């Protein structure tokens, strides 16, 4: 089932490691980058860059500061964010093609 979700998320621009990170956080949060890396199988050398990108894209939020812990946006919020991004991209494309 997880592999199917990863494939579906890739259709919305998630990398495999981003998908694993998000799914890991859905299972257990809040979590540190180290904990996420251990559970998801994403290399620790890559997890912090992935989490930063995901935070900038509105997929995760942070709490605390030493150590920083991460929480995923809700599935409902993720769907809203993806829908909004898709609609914005369609609008931009429409403007350029008119």
C-alpha cells in the first residue's frame, strides 16, 4: 500500500524520499530529523534538506527549536495545498497561451 501511495504522490511532484518522509510523519509525529530518517529509511545526510524543502512547500511544520521537531500538515490541508498549486499553475499556463 505504501508503494502505491508513493507512486501517487510522485504524480504531484513528490520525490520518493519526500513521500517516505511525509508518510513517516503521518505515522508518528512530532519527530526530529534523526527519528524521521531512522523510520523512513531516508539517509540522514539528506533528511534535513528534504524537510526544509517540504517546509517551504507547506507540507510540514516545525515546533520547538532544540531539537527542532516536525509535524506533517493534515491530509486535508495537503490536498488543499496541491489543489491550489495546480489551479495556480493552470491559470498561469492559460494566461501565457491566450
